[in-house]
């Protein structure tokens, strides 16, 4: 019944792990690297996009969870209504 929610949970966890790995990589490049010009340029770009990317990930996660819950609820409701019709016919 909750197969779709399980998949959504897996996608959310994978997204959060990816986001955390990106942040750790950014911190490593910015703080602990040998200050290579290319790495510093990449780190400064990520530093500027950090708040925006977090908001995009947050909104995308909320929308994904909302649609997964709505899809699962509609499926559950349909199955429940079909069961009630079968019981009423008997």
C-alpha cells in the first residue's frame, strides 16, 4: 500500500545525502585546499548559490512528498471504495 511512499522516502534520503556531500565538498575546497585558483573559483560560486540551492531542494522535496502522499491517498481511497462496493453488493 505504501510502496510509492517508500520510493519517495528513498529519493528524499538520497537527495539529502547528496546535498550533505556537496556541502562537505564545498567546505573542504574552501577551507582545506591549497587555494588553487580553479578550486577557489568553484567554491565561491557554490558559496553564492548555497542559500538558493537549499531553498530549491527544500521546495522540491516538499512538492515531491506532497504529490507522493496525494497519489498514495487517492490509490488507497479508490481501493477502499471498491471494497465498500463489494461488501454492499453481498
